[in-house]
C-alpha cells in the first residue's frame, strides 16, 4: 500500500520541477522585456517615465517569492518521499 502512496510525492516533485523551470524561463523573458523597455522609453514617451521611475516595492521581489514558494513545496514533497521510503524499509 505504501508503494501506491509513493506516486504522490513523485508527482509533486515533478510539478515542482516544472514550476521552477517556468519561473526561470519567465524571469528570462521579463529581463528581456525590461531591457527593451529601458531602450524604448525615452524615444517613445519623451519625458513620461513608465518604467525607469516605477513605484518602489521594497526589497522583496515577486520572482523571489515565487522561487521561495516553489523551493518550499519541493522540500515538503522531498520530506514526504523520504518519510515514505523510511516507512517502507521498516515494514
């Protein structure tokens, strides 16, 4: 029966892996667009600052929260997997 439960953390870890890849690829796209905005802003908008003078959001960035959350879920699923492995070896 425990072997059936092993599928849950494996699927959870796969989802977390995809989540981390998605965050990484999304961050690369955001960085690319940020650079394009920096280049286009002066000629497109003149004195109007849409990107270069955006509101300060503090030190915490959304992508860091996303990475931290995905890593936390990865640790939880890894712990569940290791716990089930321990239970299977002591049966």
